C-alpha cells in the first residue's frame, strides 16, 4: 500500500478502499512507469514490485 501511496500521493483510506486486484494492477503500472523512466543498464536485471513477490503468501503483505 505504501508503494501506491508514495507514487500517487493517495491516502491510506483511498488505497484500502480498492480491491486487492486493483492495488496489484496499480503496483504493476507504477513499476512499468519506473522502468520506462530509468531503464536498467542490462536488460532483465530490474524487477517490478509484483515480480519481487511471486508467492501467494507474499501478496498478503502488500
């Protein structure tokens, strides 16, 4: 949640009111924006926030 709040300056209540799938989609969108603004030196070395959390249990912490 803090990832979304930080980049879009949304309040905690705004982020909490979203469905989990919607929050995940926004995390992916933010990560894609960041990748396009500052590409990695070697292709494939940079991961999005959603790629860092591959297990179902890890998403519970987002």
